[in-house]
C-alpha cells in the first residue's frame, strides 16, 4: 500500500503578508483617503479662535475683523498670483491670454478656502495650461504665476489638513514634475524649474509639519494641564472633607460617650427601676458603644499617614480670643465685635465658625501683610453670622515684617513647616455647605477682602440654650 500525502497551503490574508506589503498597502490606502476620496468636498476655512492670547487684548470690533485674518491673507496672496500670472503671460498679441493665465494661477488659491484638496488638483492641472498660454517655453513646466500659486496651495492645504497629506502632495508634485520634464522637456531649451519647486516646497512643507507637531503637542499639554488642575481641585476638596470628618469625629464621639455614660448610670438614679427600663437603657448604651466603635473605624479610614490626633479638645468660639492674640503677635492688627445675645451653640457650628475665622485671618496674613482686619460675630435668630474683612494692603515701605504663622487646631501657632497647609475658600465653603449655610467671599470697594458666612441653627437648640 502506498500512502500519498498532499500538502495543502492555507490561503494567506493580510496578516500573513510581509511587513513591506502591509506598509505599501497602508501607504496607498492613505493616499486614496487623503487625495482621492471626495477631493472637492466642501470644507470651509473656519474663523480664527477669538480666545487666543493676542485676540483677547484687541477691542471687540478689531477682534471680529481679526477672526477673518486667514481668509484675508489667502485673498491677498491670490491677488498677487493673479498679477504675477498676468504679467508673466503678457505678450504683444493681446491681453486676453495674460488675464486668462492670471486667473488660472489665482483660482486654485481661492478654492483652498472651501475645498482644499480640490485646490491642489486644480493647481496641478492649471500649471501646464498656464505654460502653454505663455508660449515661449522658457519657464516650463512652472511659469512664475503657477510657481507661486502651487507653492501657496501646498502650504495652505498642508496647514488645513495633516502632515501625511503634505507628504502625499509633495510626492504627487514630484511625480508630475518628473513626468512633464521627461515627456516634454526635449522640446524646450529651459526646463529647470522643477528642482526649485521641489526644494522650496519641501522646506515649506517641512516647516508646516513641524508646526503641526508642535501644535498637537501643545494641545495635548493643555488638555493634560486641564485634567491635572481638575484633579488637583478634586484632591483639595477631598482632603478638606477628610479634615472636616476627622474634626467632627471628636465632636460626635464626645456626645456618644455622654449618651453611653448616662444610659449606664440612669438605672442607678431610680430606686427599684422596672426590668423593662433597665433593658432599654442597656440597649441604648450598647448602641452608643457600637456607634463609637464604627466612628473609630471611619476615622481610621480617613486618617492620613501623617495625621496626629490633637491633644486638646476641638476649639469653639470661646477660644477666639486666644486665636486673635496669636494673630496680633504675628503682625496683623485685628479687632473683634460681638453682637446679639451670646449663647451656647452646637459644637459642630462653633467649630466650623472658629475654623472659618482662623482660615480667613490666615489668608489675610499671607495675602495682605500689614493690613488691618475685623472679625464680627453675630448671634441672630435662627443661626450665627460670621464676617471677616481686611483692609487694603499698605505701601510696601509701610509693611512691617511678619512671621506669617498659621494657627494650630488648639489655637496656638503652627510651626513654620505647616504654614499654608489650609485650603482657603474651598475649606470654608465645604464647612458652610455641610451645615446648610450661606457664604459670600470677594474683594471690597476699598481694595480689601471680605468673607461673610451665615450658619443656621435649629430652633430646638436655641430653646435648649
């Protein structure tokens, strides 16, 4: 028995082709897409962006005119090519061929405003016609008008498209020049204009490609900077919320501890309490202890690596005087005004009010050294009003040197390494939003700065107070 083996070769697709084949195929596909697919499609040249660094400084009427500057430049160049083409094509026989030659040179430049690829093909087609109208053949195949026209068309189309299109246009121009020189060059004495065209267009398109690369890189950097700024702002917001959560942990933990202690001691304050009452108080204590345990877990999640628990209790409005003493020692002249009936407020409200005053005075030290400040605390019906305003910064010669300290959570001075660790207006807005209050911040008429805050307080707290 004879066994015959037939070897079958599988059909090869593009994935089995050689890298050279795939490279050539992709190049031809790029040529087709850039120059042959809908070459006369309507693609009007848009206006120049009005938010550029130069246009923003112009008046409104001049800015509107400057938005059309690219169109005006192309129009002026088209007029120049018309004149060059008409002058180079003029001869004693009449002005008709000269005007026609000028139009053949100017039309492709104008067409690039609305149909850039079509303008390129029109420029190639009009070059031999212009040379035939000239008649003497001394500047074949690029008469002076066609030379300027085609060079302009190449630059404009390259600016409006992409570097790959510029490469294909230069390659097609080179093939056209070589073909015309070989086919018709023998009948003319001079046919050396192809070399200057190819050299000048290569340098011009190289500069355009470099501009495209730089412009693309600038756009990517701008987009990255925008994303970075957005992420930095979000990180600042999250850090401030984490700080607020850590501070409120102490407030909530204190109240929950009081609840647990009172629930445990309550049965002993009543003689022979019912068993149901003892179980109820035991349940209250267990829930309070469980809540404290969960609070400690939450604090462990939001605690930063370099976080140090404060040794002193969280500050309240009663500690404002000590804060103002430290600020005055730092060189800021500040006064405090209290209006309304002073009463005890919820500890979260007092802590937020203290931190807002602290951050506002710290900003005054950093941004308006030597200025005076005023702190107003208003106890009003339904809440607490806080207003911190500083005057304008005096002349540099009148500013006293300051240490620019920042205040610590306990009301004392922060060490120099911690200066500027706060998040300014962002932190204030977060604290106000947490309590459902309102806040305004902005410059004053005299050149200073004002921060005004209203923190609502529930009516039941006022009655208890």
